[in-house]
């Protein structure tokens, strides 16, 4: 088992057509709310990382449950990827250092 990263793309025109209200941009909030309540943290745009190790079957179970809850998702998804996370290192501190190129 390992942490999982989820990344997805939705088709705006299909989402506009299939989302149950005129405010189709709320779809990203719906997904965020669901995933955060399912053990994921939002990282950037349409990217999420599990807070703890998950099996692939548990990950699929979560996504299937979300798809069942939001039927517009299956009609609007372009891609939905899962990546197994091994070692993870943030390079943010190196980017934020001013003119300091030493490690």
C-alpha cells in the first residue's frame, strides 16, 4: 500500500450540459468536498493526495462511490488518473530561497 495521487480533467462543455444547476463550476467544489471527506487533501487545481496509505481497491471504491453520487461526473470526465506515491519531497523551500544555490 502507498499514498495515492488523483488528478483529473473535466470537459467544460459536457459539464455545462450535464451538471444539475447553471453553476457548473460548483462541480470542482463538489469533488473537493467529497474527496476531502474521503481522506484526501487538495494539492493544486484538480490534484489530490491521500492523507494515508490506501490500497488500489479502496481507492477505486472511493471513486466509484463518488461517481455514483455525482452522475454528471461519468458524463463529463475527460480523464481521471491515480498515481502511486513513493518517496515525496517538497522543493518549495528551494524555490523560495533568494539567490542561494547551495544544497
